[in-house]
C-alpha cells in the first residue's frame, strides 16, 4: 500500500483519488479552499440555487465508469442523471431559431432543414460525417491514453479530412474551423453554430484547427446531460464516493512545495510548515506544480509545454433570480449568437470583452433551484479575457459586461429585464479564488494539429512519482476531459509508465 498525496479536490483529482483508494492505496487530498469540486460550485441565496461552473455534463460514460470501478453503486444510484432535450436552442443574429434534438444526427439534420432551409441540414449532416472521421482518428491518443512519447504526430497531422470540390476534381484540406465553415456550410447561421463551439471554450475559430470539429461532433453524438439539483451534485457524489473509500480530505491546506528525496517525489509541504510524506504526489495545473519543485524541469524539451495560463480566456457568469414562472416553451440551454461576429472574434483575439457577446442561457426546469413555481433560476455565461488582459476587479467592469449579457439573453427570454429580482455576477476573479487558476482562465480540451499548441502536458512528469491531473494537463479542459485525466493518472500510478489506457 502506497501513500498518495493529491493536491486539490477538483473532479480530475477526486476521480484519481477514488480509483487509487480502491486499488488499495492510502490517499490524502489537500485542498486550498474549504470545499471540494473545483469549478463545480453552487451559489445559494433566498431559496434560489445556481451552478456557477459547467451547466451540463457531456460524455457521462466517463463518470459512469468512475462509479462502476470504485463501488457497487452506479452513478445513477448516486445522482439523478437526465438527458436534456432539446440539446440546445440556437437564436441566430437574424432572429432565426433552431431547436436541436439531443444525440440524434437525423433529428438535427431535420431541425436545421426546417429552421434554415436551403439544404442546411444536409450540409451540417455531411459535416458531422467528416467530424466523426476526425474523432475516430484522435479519440484514443487524445482522450483514452497517456500522451504519446511521439506526440508530434498529433501536432503535425490534421485529422479532419479533406473536402471534395467536385467542380475542380480535387480536394482541399481546411486548416481552421472557420475554413471548414467557408468550404462546407455556406450559411452564416451554420457558421455561427459551428464557431460557437470554439468560442465557448475560448478558442478563436479563425485560428483553431479544423480538428476542433470534434467539439460539435461529441455534443451531437453523445448528447448532453443534466444532474438534478445542479452539476454541483456530481461533485458531492464524487466526494462521498471518495470518503466511502476512506480517502482523507484536508481542507484549508495550501500546498507550497513538493518534497523530493533520492530523485523522486516524497511528499508535500503546506503553507503553515506542515510536512506530509508520500510515495506519489498528484498535482493540478502543471505550471503551478513546476513552481513547487524549484530547480527541476518537470516538463523538459520534447513534451508539450504547460504554457502561460494568462493566455487562456475565462468566463463571466451571471446568476439571475427571476420573478414569474418558467415559460412553457423554455428549454434548458439556449445559445444566443452575437450579432457582430467580427467584433466578437476581434475581441477574443485582442483580449477585450465583446460589445455583443455570444451568451449561453441555462434555464433548468428543476424545483431544487428555485423557491417555488412562481420564480425561476437562470444562469448566463459568456467567454471573456482573463485577468491578465482585463481588470475585472475595476469598479463597474463586471456589471457593465453583465448588462450586455442580459441584453443579449433578452432575445431568448421574454421580458427578462422586468423579471429580475436580483443578480450576482461572477468573473475570472472568482474563478481564480475557487480553482487556483492564476489568471482565472478556463482551459479548453486538447486538440490535434495547430503545431501542438492545443495539446496539454503529459500526466507524468520528469520527477518520478509526481503526476498531474485535471483540465490543465492531458487531455485538457472540460468536465469529461478532467474525468479522463484522473483515470489516466490512476492507471499510471497503479500500472506504471507502460500503462496505455483502458482497452
């Protein structure tokens, strides 16, 4: 039985902790804040409750696997998991609306044909076929296996297939997501639909590789899911599973140094001077972890660099307590697209808040989130620059942008401004406080191509016994990807460096 110290209680870390405890190890989690869950936080006030992190769960199989592998009780025995339908309503710049069914390619094709006409559904369906090719080519190396030693093949090769051009009897390989839209979709609304998947993760579709097509593919192929009571309930269930497997949690414990002995990780030191020995240490963000091991290159030349966290955009979240019952035709998730694409993409590149941002509106029909049926709990989210590029603590900065978000959301929610009882605005300042991300950024999933710029550092480090899990490490950000990261780290600890993922 090995002693394992885990730094942080995010979903990736807790997933690794539960798996390692079941494997017979003694696991202690040191969390800087006073609670678990990382970005999966909840705001409660006056009988209202809001998810302030992710609002939906993609690829629930990742967490189903965790619960199956760590105990007899399934995920559905721990949380009430429901499939959202429609997956999303899209409100485009010209006012057109399209409700896209959940996990149904045929249904999505039909819905887009009905809403947009002109063969839009067929073109989107053809795009999804090619996106699946990119998914099939990258699924194992990007999601299910530790990062390959020859990861350069992922960086150099664009997995998205070339597009046939019948008139010229040749094909053309799209280099960016925007080029995919220009070549294949030929409709400003379909392009907005495609690009919104990149913008939501803080990626500029004009520079994001065509391989980012896997993002809408995952959404359509595997569906989107909600946990009754809010996504915070998933964090609660993971914490309870860890506790049931005798994982020890120490809250208010700020790890400042990773101890080293005989050339390998040997434990952690806390800010108060407490020292805890360990045979293995699992950390979070690689850049911060490297600062805990001064004088050693944890990620030497030849592996993707941790990069600068301050280049990763963040999110503003607006929690709205509304008077009045939820509309009968309301849907769980609505994407209100910007009416000024050039300004939004320019703002994303320049590191400034957009004048008219794309806003995602979450309106869960969940009695646990509202005081009664005469009120409604609504959450708005938008991608914004991190603290490194914009002063979100400046007087009026947060509220000014929140006003723009509410104005955009009003295109989807009738009489929104008149229904607001109160609101709370959360910015990258809160993200930094809750997750430790230095600039309050939110990492995107790892993607192939783009010269490796969107790959994340491997889960193993150059210091034996030291590993990294979570959204800032392989395979990148997002709730599902963080869960995969935890599973990979557990496999590396239990089976050693030859571990190649689940078969």
